[in-house]
C-alpha cells in the first residue's frame, strides 16, 4: 500500500459562523427580497409605492423588535456574566482571606512557641548556673574540710611526736 492510497469516502465539513452577522444578514436579505418582490410584481405604480411604504414600515418595526430582543439578550448575558464573575471574585477573596488568617495564626503560634522556648531556656540556664555555683561551693567546702583535717592531722602528729620525745 503506498502512502498516497486513502479512502474514497467524501467528507462534508459544516462550519458555523457565530460572529453576530447571521441574524442581521438574514434580516437584510429578507428586506431586499421583499423589495424585489414588490418591484417585479404586476401592480400599478401607486399600489407599488404604497406597498413599499407598508413593507418598509414593517421592516423598520421588525428591525426595532430585533434590536430590542438583541439588546435584552445582551443585557441578560452581561448580567449573568457579572453574577458569575462576582461570585468567583467573592469566592477567591474568601479563600485568600482564610489563607491569610491561617498564616497569621501560624506566625502567632510560632512566636508563642519561641517565647515559651526562651522562657524554658532561661530557666534551664539559671538552674545550671545555680547547680554550678552550688557544686563549686561544695568543692570549696570539701577542700577546706580536707585542709582543716590535714592541718589537724599535722598538729596531732606534731603533738604526738612532742609527747613521745
């Protein structure tokens, strides 16, 4: 099979143009068709002019009705879009406000935890300083007691040597 072989089926593509000119073009075509029908219809000039005036008046009335309908549709759609956008904006504001509040709460909790940790650290440092001071005092007292005992032993050794001799 070569690369140029393909199905012989015919495909029909229908495109839809929604540029807004569809209704206007239809109304214009309708008016032109009505005018052409009046001009080629077998009637007298006066009857034809009267008919043209009537059809022009009807076409103007239809155009005004069409304009009013389109204005109403556009207004309704604009109102719906405004409502949808308003609700989306409100929803987004609520989400952002909630997240800002959550971040604020987290920051406050962090500050509180840091303050509590600082208090606990200061307490632990003060306790460690007291324990160190107490141990130094105990060590001094122990050294003083040993020195006193050593002096007492020295004196008693001297006294014992003096009494023996």
